[in-house]
C-alpha cells in the first residue's frame, strides 16, 4: 500500500523541524549511596524523522516514560547520547513541549492564564499572545471556557487545556506521557482524533507514550515496542496505514495485522 | 457553610421562577428552610438556654456570685467597661500588640521558611532549633522578655512574635515543599528560572498552607500579648483581668474575657475572610 503518511506531504514545508537520534542510550537510577537500584533502560537506539508521529508502547516499568524524559532533557542518560537536530540534548529546550498523564493545570489560574504560562515563562508579550491562545482554545473546543478555573472542567477538558498550553508556543517536538491515560475511553478516542487533526495541520514531531497497543498503532507512523527488566526496545514497527485516520480504520484487517504484530513482540517480552 | 450557600442559591432560583407568588410563600419557604437546617435555630437556642440555666444557678444561690457571677451581672460589667473613658486604650493596646507581633512574626516566619526551603544546608542546621522552639511552651519566656524589653509595649510584641512565629515557619516550609513533581517537571520543561518557578509555582502552591499557619498564629499572637500583660504591664486587657481579679471584681473579669473572646473572634474572622479572598482555590484540588 502506498504511504499516504503526512510525513512526505509535510517534509518540504517544515525545514525547521529537527530529527531525533537516540544512540546506545542507557539509564540507571541509583540510590543516594550509589548502589544500583534500577536499570531503567539498556542500549536503546533508534531515530525519529522530522514530523513523524511515534508511539512508545510497553508494559509498566519498560522505561518508556524515562526515555521520554531523556529526550526532553529532564534527566540525563547514564550512557549513550541523544541528539535533536544535530545538537546533543543537555537539559530541557524551549522548542520541545511536554504533556503529562495529569493535566498539571495551576488551580489559581483560569484556563486562559494556564495556557499563557509558557508565554510568561519565555518572557514573550502576553498581549500579542492572547489572540493566539484564544485561537488554540477554539481549536480544542474550549473557547467558551477560557475564564473557567481548572476545577470547573471535566478531565477531558483539562487535558484539552493542557494541550493548548503546549501548542501556544508552537514547539517543533511534543512529548506526551500517557496524556489521555486517566480519561474515559469515549473522550480519549475523541481527543486522539483531535490530536491527529492538529498534528496534520501543523506537522510537529510527536512522541506519544501509551500502554494501549490499539492507541499506539492508531495514532502513529512508527511504534516503538518496549519491554521490561531491563527496559529496552524490542522492535520498531512502521505503521503504513493511510491518513487521515478515522475510527473506521480500526475495523480494517490491515490495522488488526499491525496490532497483532505489536502484541506478538510484547508477548515475547517476558 | 457551602451547603448553606447552596441552599441560598436554590432559594434565589425558585424566586426567579415564581416572582408573582414569592411574597405569599415567603413564610412557607422560611419554614422549609428552617426545617431542612434545624441547626440554625438549635445552635443559638442552646446558647440562650445555657445562659438561662447559668442565671438560674446563680440566682438560686447554688454558687457564690464572687465565684461565678450571673450573666446579667457580666452584662453590667460590660456596660461599665464600655462607658468607662479608660477602657478603649486597653483594648487598643492589646490589639496593637497582637497585630504588630503577628505582622512582624508572620513576615519573618515566611522569610525564614523561604530561606530554609531554598538553602538545604541552612535548613538542616536551623530546623532542629525551629522544632525545639516549636515544642517549647513559649509562655515561660514572658518574664525574661519583660526583663529584656521592659514593661512597655515592646515586651508584649516580642512575646506575641515568639508564640506566633513557628507555626508559620513550619507551614511555609511544608507548603513550599508540597509542589507536585509533574508541576515541577512542567516548569523545568519550559526552562523556567528559579525565580519563575518560585513565583509562578511554589509560592501559590504554598499559600493555602501558609494561610492556615497565619490563622493559627494570629490567635496565638493574642495569647502571647495577654500572657505578657499578665506578667507585668500598665495597659492592656490582660492587665485589666489581673487587676480586677485582685480586686475580686469577678464580674468585671468575666466582662473582659467576653471582650477578649470577641476580639479573638474578630481577628480570626478577618483572617478567614482574607484566606477566602486570597486562596480562593483552596477547596479545588490541584489537577496534577
């Protein structure tokens, strides 16, 4: 099947988007006394092309969140190196946005103020960012809730607000750590479709950590399948299913094939 | 409180719906409101009953008036106090000692708490002292403060500071350290400066805890001021209590106690109000 993946469609337009390279990365968490506690990742290598949507999938403890934090520069690898656009990752970068399993909205800020947080931290002009923030809230369907406080929103709306906060500074790479994991399945499916729509419009590189195989396959161009003890990459599977994707796709035998393929790798991982 | 508000909100709702008949059904609605919340009646009613019982016990001669004056006598005492020209200055003195002590102590305590959280080594060194002072009954310091700072307002302020300081220190430290890991990761992923992390995340996170400490400490500051006045003083409500006790004017002692209680209640009410205004999100949990 010919790839109608948006990667090709976008590759010309987004010259500013960087590739991510992960070379022989290992991460060991030590206790304070220096004794080995957990080997979270061992010898992980793969590359992510600009504008790709990549899922990390695997059981708890496979180091998928650790790998995400390493790429985001929130922690440092014990061995190996990670480069984003030829530059080695040393500390976090403002062109990489992060989203967590919890929305992490500040309860003392309204939705709009929460979305403007990165603008303030970056020292950009709040006034001129206001229109952009409102555009993004409209994009995620929160335009009439901008004055609401997070506690007045449902879980799904809170994560929409969190997504808006990432999008407001238009990062070229978005790292998402099980962003919709705590949300009911109906809402999650809708949010996933919205995420794909936004990604297809803007063409960021998105890394999406999940423990749902179906979700991983449905969203991604490539699925990085990870296993435990020690955390490692079992396989990187290309998903050449057509885009734009709809829920209908889940019925197709091609989709089932890929899902089964991923499942097989995870079955091997004991 | 919140259920009360909810009921009030509901009332307004039904008012909108039935504007024409609202006057007719007003008494009925009042009746239903009270039936749903009998505590609103029963709580003050129990207080009145208590006063009546107290009065009866005294009038019946079961207790000597020198030991327990009847409520009516305490009321006389209050009238005497509030008509006396010398009374306001005593109220003012105790209030000033309390508020100055609370303000100085509160600000100092918050600053110390911030310093401790930001400098781990400093915290490690200082924390044992804080805990030691916290568990010490500060009342024992009152005579020393009188010796050091004299009979005037200074020694009372110092006592108020000493007694109200540590709850705020500890609540500030606890509050600042209760920042959620993901919130910290978010700020770090945005490459926020230390200053930004403090002002945009840690400080607001700590505010509910700090305010809880301040509320406790304002009441404590009043205790500190009164205790120091007990020891030696020329002015203040504590002085009045001691003086009237010596003169065996127990009904006046009771009257001053009522004034002190109302003062404490008023101060607490102000803090409660500020708390609700400043930390309006207290009852909404952190979403992350």
